[in-house]
């Protein structure tokens, strides 16, 4: 069937092209469109029947007329993969963007990807030390996890993502990650920031970049993360690398999804996003993990900006239901000048339990983390009370907790952009800070750890 | 028309076929690869099919074959310890056939058809048997006897019955009318299995979670909904229930959830010991895993597959608990299919039949008199994932209208690391009246009264807290400050429970009662001490009270708790003399 060119376009609407009377066309098949001015565009079949075929055009439908020739390529979308990908910069549709040669393919991989059999997965339990105290202590990252950053416009999520990419390593190991970076609709400025940082630290040689910028076609964003993840899967499960996938910004991806849904006149779900957005996002996020019998792993760091700082917006909401926790960036902390402004209270790592403790981090990690969190949470709550009744109305315990919440933000959260704290340093710091609270109020700490680690007892 | 047609149209998981005779819910094989699908709509010549596997690469014109059967599950020895996808294909077999990634077009038997089981007949030649009657036993796992039953639709006089070793497809019993019976039978998933009558539930499903058993008990044969935003602990709660509840069998459906979570369950369960029988938990468990990125139509089917298996074991006279995590994903699968069918949507894009489907599903729970006269039950516990944690949405509302127990998870509590993050003020159970007799007979005569006191204290606390928010706790009279202290003890010592702690994860119901009594003893002792002039500060800070509270994490707590309470009351009494 390949090669036959149809000139049977009936309708063009938004990113969609409708044509009739074709040979049987496969669902998901790749399409090229040749315009009368010679431009070539690519697309994919969204709906197919004997009478009508709907094609979604990645590069936008401008200049497409009813005379455009449509060729069906006889196959679904595939990415040529090989280890040559490492060190390369590709555009949102997988074409070289760095002026280098085409990728010489070892094989071609279907970009939709297949679901990993849950029975074949291996539980992630290798602790990744990011060097960022707030993350290591409270939302520990595990190799094979998908842990998004919930941020909002104007917050330093990119710095945090880069710091993690730079510093992330297995404890007591020099093993490095291959970074697969996937940009969806970000500005050229943001992209340059990422690229120059990766160049500066030499990480670019160990990275693959897929870049769709804000002025690139929106529909292309639907395939960009799929290309990135296909490359990641190849590197992880065929070539034994540990891969860290950073993608930004998921909000742009979801908006592109909405755009296509609207053009197809689908029944919209919440806020106009398509009803299948949960499934669609799961098809991306669930491609993280470790599988039995393979050495590599895929860890995902999606970044999304919450519209209006609203965590109940469908994008963060659906993401939160799929990912294994979230790191929430706080505008309030940012405005206080604290970096990284991570609000540990709504942040969570679901896989933390399996990766911390005596064998991996330190025996007191869980208790310290619980106690730090609880004390900070209570301290923060008291701030509200103090605003009404004044500090004098507090009892001794509450006063100590209130003071602690300030110390927590200033001494524990705050660190510089290239400060790489080991988990031991983080835990020791916690003990020092907690010593400002009377031990009898530290009910979440086991006596054994108090005896062993509390500064009063150590000295 | 023949039972073979051709594909006319493909739109995601929905395929339209023409030229094929079809009835609603017929199972069909789609395309050259024979993908499994189900007829869900008929339009004249055209049959609309939902396909349980990925459809990319399939073209119009490919063949469609109608099997003329409805979607059914295979029932028989071999079910236990299995892990299935949404349409009862065992995941280990799929791994063997297609590697670690799930591709498509592979058929797999639900369990090993060749495996030999020892069949012990329970009826003799000449006996009259009816549908649902047990004709033989198979020791399937160490703890579970699999009872082989006459299919619900058959009955007659036994002409011959075998004894000894057979596989599940060999005939073990023949009736006079020629009906041959094997150990395996099939049942269509969308049809509830028949029973004689439903009873009112009168026994609690003891879960080992204090807040559930004590404040909001669920009856065996009841239905509960757990709505909660992400990160509030739905899955942890469901898993705790699967691990520790005193059901004899557990069916766990991971419906559209995370792959790594299912892996965790798979890794963990074989090593966990059932506190009620002392045997590995896996031996009483059937698992269904259809993760969020697996085909959406199979997700829709997974809850039916699960509940049919649960009903089958119920018919043997067992108490079965079914956990569905999460029913919202099931509803979303319905929404997705419905929108592909271009149906007129109801609320939030969900199909108009959403609430009736939810009701039908939960109605398959119940304690029943089985066809053979036994007493069996299916308890259904469904997690709900409301968008943004707002339970005014259609799935939560549809669920709350039908279930009698509501365990409301609360993001605020989760944020305070109060787990299980079940809100004690808005959760409810409508079962206490019917279960109180059981609690009086089996735990303690005053159990319901103790419960009322505990929940009353929590209620008073919430009212006092409003005042504290305005004026600070020091402004309250000391007796109210004491009430706050007692309520804090209830929250931190009793309601909080660490699901990952070796000892704390499961709390015996007798111990629960004694812990509640300990709190009330503290209150009484403190009140009388303070009436005699003791200071609130001295009373609440007696060291033996924190000892009492910390010790709940130690093994053998039930043996020492009473003496610790005595020590505490004595110390509190002593605070009077100090003044």
C-alpha cells in the first residue's frame, strides 16, 4: 500500500485532516502529506473506516488544501534507536536538531510502547541520593520511580530538576545516569538554560535531548515524550543503562491533548480536557520502572506547572493519581528567598518505605524523617494561631515547635544550587536542629536513636 | 448471516464490524491476530465491539469472528494464588509467551488444565443433586478446600461419580440425564451467580485496623466505599485489608492503578503470614492486575471478572472479601468507551448509566444462603479516587448512595502523617446496630458503650478545637483541657496505626477494646485526681502514660497492657499528694 498517493481530502479542521475512499488504512499508521508547494508534513491515523480516515498532522495544517497528496506509510510510528542517540539533540519529531547526521538505527522501536507486565516488574528499592536534603530526607527518590515536580509559573523548578540531574547517584557509587531530556512547548530561553547547564557540567555527552519549543507545532508535543521514552526504554532495557527522564512541561502536553480532543469534537471531561487523559498520561508515566532480568532502569522526573497554583487542577490531579508521589514547590517559600522552596508537607514519595533504613541509608532515617515532618507541620500550624492570639499565649512546647519551623526552613531546606549533601550529613543536620526541642516532645523518635544520635548524648 | 464479518471502522479500542450476526455481549475475535473483544452495541448490520487489546496496525477489511459466547471466567481448582489481567489471563503465562512487555493476540488458559488434583466425592451414585450442590472436595491449598459444585443450571440423579486424581477437564460425575461434570466450570462475568436468599449481615469483618473495627465496622457481606484524594492512603488501606481482614478468601483487583504497586503486592504477599490461619497470605488470594497503561476495555471487564470469582467461592460457603482499587478507574474506562460510542453524556462526561452500573456492582455483595444451603458472603470494598478529592463528583456520589460504610480519607490528616487518614468526623457505618450483639457476645458486654464514649469525646474535641483556634487552649477551663488531652490520646495512641510496622499493622480486636478502655481509665483517673487538687500538667505528664502509649509497638502488648494501666492510674493518684 505504501507509495500510493491519495488526493481525497474532504475536510481540514484544526490539526486534523479528513479524507475518504482509501485502501484499508491501519489504525495508528504514519502518514506523509505533500503540499502543492512541495512541503512535506507528517501525521498519524486517529480513526479509520472504509469510508473515512482521520489524520492528525503533527506540524500543523497550515497551507494544506484539498489538493495535497496523502501517502500512507504502511506502518505505525517508529523511532530509529541505537546508542548513537546518546549525546544528540533531536527535535520534537525525532529529527536531528544539532546539525549532526541522521541516527543510524540498530532497530526501529514502536513509540507507543507496550505495557510492562506487572508480574515482570521488579520492586524499586535502590535509594538515589540527590544531595538535596528536603528530597533525600522526606521524599526519598528510588531508582525506577516516577516522581513529578508540581510547580507553578515563576518558580525555580528547572534549577531543582537540573540540580537533581547533576547530583543524583546511588549512595556509595559513582554509577551515573544517562539523562533523557524531553522539552514540550518550553521557551527557547528555558531550553538554552537547560542545554548550557548540561554543557557546562559535561552532562550533555551523557544525555539525549528531544526538543519541542513553544513555537514548534503543538500537536508534535503528543509524540515528543513518546519518542523520549522509547529512547529511554531502549537504553535501559536493551543497553543496561540507568536512565533519568526529565520532561517539562507536562501542562503543555496536556493542552495539546485538549486541542486535538476539541478538534475531534469529543465530549470533554473536566475543564475541557479529554476524558481519556488519565489513560493517556498513564501510558507515559507507567513507562518508568525496573523489569526482571534487565540491568537498566528508568526513573522519571516530569515537571508540570499547576495553572493558578491549583493542585486540584486536572493535570496535577491526574498525575498525582498515577505517579509515585510528588515534590511540591511552594511560592511562599520562594518569596521568602529560600532555595530549594520545597514544601515537604504536601510532598510525598510512595516508594520511600522500601529504600530507606539500616541497609540503604541509615537506621534512624524513618524516625528522623517522621519527627522532622511532624514538628515542622505543627510549627507551621501554630503560625496561624500566633497571628491571632500572639506568641505569649503559647505553652513551652508550642513555642519550641514554632521556633523550630523557622529553623527548619532556614537551615534544613535552604541550600545552595551546587551544594551536594550526603544523606549522613542531612541526618546529622536534622539531629542538630531537633536538639532545640525538648526530647520529651520528640515522641516519634525511638529511645535507641535518641541515645545514639542526639547531640546531647553524643558529646 | 454468518458468524464471520469484516472490520468497517477502528477508533482506538472501539471497532465496528459488518456482515456478522451478533448479539449483545458476544465475545469476538478481531483481525488477523484474533484480538479479544466484546459486542457492546448493534446498529443494523453493524456491530460495535470494544477490544481488550491495543488496536494499532489493524485495518478495515480484516476478519472478525463471533465466538457466540459471552465473556466468561473459568472457575475451578487452580484459581488461588493466581494473578490475572482484566480478562483472566494469568500474567506469569503472558510473561512466558511474550516477554516482559504485554503485546497482544495471545490466549492463555486461566489455570493449568493438565494439573492433577485429588477429587474426593461427597455424594454417592443414586443421590439427587441440585444446582450449586457440592459433589466433591479438592484440597487446593493448605488452608482452602475447593468445593466442586454442580453448575447452577444442572440437577438430577447421580449416575456415576469418580474418586482420585483428575485434571480439571476430565469428567468426574455423570447424571442420569447424561450431563457430564468436570471440576472446571464457566460463568458469564456480567451475570450474578444465583443463590437462594440474602440474609441481613450480623458478623463484622474484623480488619485489625482500630479505626475501622472499633468506630466504623464493616459487616461480612457488606459494602464499603473509601474515597480519598491521591496520597491519602487508599491503596495502603486496601492492602492492609487484603492482608489482615478475617475473610477466608480475598480477591484483590488492581484496576487502572500503578504497576509498581502491584509488584509490591506480588513481592510481599507470598512472604506474609495470615494472622488468622498462620499460613502464607497468597494461599487465600486471587489477584487481578490491570494497571493504568493496560488496555482500557480490559479494565472495564476486570471488576466483573473479580466479583464473579468472589461469588464462586461464596457459593462454596466461604466468606470472601473483594477489594477494588480503584473503582474510579473502572468508571473512567466506561466513560472512555461511552465517548467513543458517541453516547449522550451525563454528568462530567460519564455515561448516564454510570450510577446504575455502580449500584449493580455493589449489589453483588451480600451474605447469602447458597444454592446448597450454606452460608457464604462477599464483602466489597471499593476505593474511589475523586478528582481533587472532591466527593461531590458522580463516582463518589453513585458509590455513597449504595454502600453502607463510608471511610472518608482526608488529605489534611495525611499531611499531618496521621495514618490511616480516615476522617472520624465524617466517616460512617450503618452496621453497628446489627453487629452490636456480636461485639457484646464475643468481645465485651459494654463494647458498644465504650465505642459511643470514644466517638463522643472526638466529637466534643472538634467543637472545643474551634474555640481553641480563637482563644488558645490555655483559656479553657482545666476539665475541658483534660478532654482535649484525652482526645489527643485517642487520636495518637488509638486511631493512628502504622500499616508498615511489624506489630502495629494488625491489632487484635480484643486488644483494641482494652486500649480504648485504657484511654477511658486515664480519663477517669485524671478526673478524680484533679477533683482532689492535682494539677493538669502533672497528671498528663506521668511517665507511665507515655510508657503505656509507646509500648503498643512492642510484641505481647496485650499481656502487659492491664498492668500498665494499673501503674498509670496509681501514678496519677499520686499526683494528688504531691500538691
